[in-house]
């Protein structure tokens, strides 16, 4: 399946990196009885999103996978810094298209 949940945290007992065991949480291969549900990140289609809990990260990963299956996924929706699909960016383009079809007095 596309995407993954990762963390920089290490096992408090042995120091190995924790791995994701969907949907349970993050665990150490040497100590599988220890499940960590703290901070992590979702890596999906070269977009990284950070979360405070594993549950939140799992929900987002599941949502993105469902959008891919439905054919509605657009990576630009999840770009926080550039916001290519933000209203203020698209509104100007929309007004330029509409300006050709409506009266100028309607735009003010």
C-alpha cells in the first residue's frame, strides 16, 4: 500500500528504531510488547505531515489512501507552505475568466 507512518523515536530499552504496525502503533522489533503511540509523521507521495499521536497519523494515511482509490487525491491539497489551491490564489484566476462573460459592474 502507498504511504507509511514513521518516527524518529527509538526503543527506550534497546535503542532500535520503532516501526509502524498498522493500526496498533509503533513498536520495536526486539520488544514487540512495547507499543508507542506518540509523535510520528505520515510520508505519502513526497509530502510529509507530522502528528502528535499515532491515531491521528493513521486516520490521515487511511484518508489519503481512500482518496487515491476514489481517484480524488491531489497532493496540492496537502501542501501547507505554498497552498496552491488556496481560495485567495484561485479567486483571481476565476474572476479573470468570469470577467469575459459578465458585466463589469457585477465585479465590483
